[in-house]
C-alpha cells in the first residue's frame, strides 16, 4: 500500500482543546440551583438579552412577518424534503411480535420520547436549516413536546428566519436563549415545565461540552465537534468543483478540517493550486476563516488504488464524504465510515446541509465509526416485551434456575423454581441444586 501525504495538516481535532469542562460544569450547576433567574442572568451577561425568554404566538407572528417571501418558500422547500426523508425513515422501522419457542412470545415497540430539546445555532451564522433538521425530525418521530432554543441578538432576539423555520417544523415552544444557558434551560425544564429527554443540534464547544456533561442524565444526538469534509476523487474529477467544495466547508470555522484523498497526483496538485483562488472568492470574515482552516487543518493524500482510498477514508471517518469518481456504485458498496455520503459531482455537502432531505446533524471527530447522524430513530426508544404460557415455563424456568445458580444468584433461581412448582406440581426438574 502506497499512501503519500502531499499536504499535511499541522493541527488535528485535539489541537487547542482547552479546559472548557469546568466553565460549563459550573454554569450548569449554577443554573440548576438558581433556576430561571440564574439562566436569565447568563442570557443578559453573555448575549445582552433581558427580555422575555418564551416567544408568544404574537411574537412568533411578528418575527415571521419580517421574513421575505422568497426565504419562506426556500424554507418550505427544505422542510418538505427533510420531512419526507424522515417519514421514509420512520416507515422503515417496525414493531413486531415473534414466538421464540412454544408459548414464549416476545416483541418490540417503538415509543417516541416525551420531550426533545432542539438547539439551533444563531450566533455567527443563522443556522436556519438546523431548525428544520432537528424539529422536523422530532415531530415526525412523534415526540409529544418539542422545544427549540436559539441565541438572541440584542436588537431583534432570535433570528426571524429561525423562528419561522422552527414554527413551520412544529416546535411547541421557542426559547430566546442560546449557549450553555439554553441547553440547561431545556435539560432542566426551565420556562416550559418539560425537562428534555434528549438534546439535539449542533453548537459551539461550550454547547457541545454541556451536552457531553448532561449525557446519561438526558440523551443526546451525538458528540459534535468542528464540521469536516473529505473528498475522494480520481483523474476524472473536476479540480475546480473539488476546490470549491473544500473551500465552502472550510468557512465553517478556524478548526474545520478539509481533506482530499485522490488516486491522481496531478489532480491533487491542481486542487492545491486552486484552493487560494476559491478561498479568495469568499467575503470576510469567511475568507480568513477558510484560509486558516485550510492552512492548519487541510490535508491532501495520494493513494495508488480505490481500495487504498477507502481504507484512508474509513480511518478518517469524516462527517461529510463526497465521492467524485467513476463507478459510484462501487464506492457506495465499499465505504463504511461517514456521517453522510454524497455520490457524484452533481451533489454536494451544501445541498445536504440546507435542503436536499438528509439530515445535516452528523458525527465528527471519528464518531462515524460507531454512529450515524440525527434520524427519526434517535427520538424513538426501541422497547422489548414478552409474555409466556404456563407450559413454556417448563424449559425456560429450569434453564434460568440452573444458570442463576451457576452464577451464584439464588434469588433469580427461586423465581424459576417457584413457577415450576406452581405450574407443574409433583414433577421433578433439574434445577442445578447440589
């Protein structure tokens, strides 16, 4: 196997990680103890927001009135596709009942969580699509109460387009609060009386850390880090399109990795040469952000074969994976570690991020090795049940008793013993009693 790193990243996902845990942990503790009043204090201190937290119907309607008609149509376009994809996901799941042995019936139920908290970033960028991705998917899953929260701006509160998207998608409550205080409000049921069973949505490192700390007490969608893109290309790929997509994702943040894996050294050199041009097209501050991200986190790898490309890509396990190569079906069959896959030049990460239908809340930092992104299934508990006839206890009860005694768990064994004595009086069983 020949793998040549033509451009090596000088930083990794672990670079520059500072200890945000104590800051976030202290904030969560203070808000839990101080309740809504402490959350309001943080909202005023960090975001300059001292108005009401829960948006009323009149305030929602006033915000919606500020959204241009074309923007509303675009949000509706996105919502329709995300909703349709989520509905198809739900249809692929099923409850069932099966007879495992005579008289022993077991089954599966699909039960939505009661309350979902959907975080929608709104600081540097107004993540309109995140409201659609999270709230829509929760609503399709059948979640009873969906809360959306988003950072405020002192002059207008939550971005009007975010308000429109969250309302269209079906949020029951919209909170004018972001950051750790927003996560805490949803987790602890502040302002709503509905503590979240699961927290979903992207956010900055403080939001991500808050979700990490709360995980276990509540569910979360995934552990999220800076957004990532990896493009696999061959000699047939257009270097201009590849460079465009890499630069487009690098604008997310100073620490957003952009990776290229290619079977063509010539193509790799062309993309590297083109990157400054495509970064320069961006306006500030995106231009400087993308330039720093490409300089520090960009990486270009040349391999000898598509099998090597798959091995390298699966090791990165990128959040977003584009394939611009021949024989796309082969790549679909062989690639296994990615958050979302974009096959062919005709599609791109940007489409998935905004409106094509698949969810854009995806695993980063190698988490795609063991999990996918946000889906209907994240909001649904897969619960098992069983029932048995007296006759079916004959085998199950005896086996349970013997295994339990070999484990030293006499109380468990007696649960089997007593049923056998009741259902089969006078019969002898091997119960593992020495």
